[in-house]
C-alpha cells in the first residue's frame, strides 16, 4: 500500500506540474497521500489506519495463498487484487484536495 501510494502521488504531482525535478520530489511536502485523502473524506485517523492495514493484509494474504494455488486460483486472486487497488484509486480520487 505504501509503495502504491508513493507511485500514485508522485505521478499525480508530476502530471499536475507540482514537481519538476528529483530535488522537488524529495523536498515536496503535501497532504495528498492516501491517509490524508481518507481523512479529507471523513474517515477518522483510526478508521484510516484500519482500512490501510486491512488492504495490506488482504493483498499480503492473497500473495501467500497465490503460491499454493493453481492457475484458476491465481487468476481469481489477481482479480481480487485489481479490484482492491481500484477501490483504493477511487478513494484517492474522491479525497483529492485541489490546491
């Protein structure tokens, strides 16, 4: 979840013209990360933490189970992971803060 958040916010900052160099990227401080966006749409800090941990747990368990399952099981787990990441992206877009 943390790696996805970093990649998503970095590409968003580049697309919006907020950062122009590696130095800008390293020095930029903003409230556009996943947990900030969850707080913006009304989650409490505890609810945001629980959601992020639940997503990480679901994806982590899917990765462990994927090693022990066949092709069909792996395809279903991949679909589940894509659905979860789609929900995360939807929440990030919903909680987008302009400015």
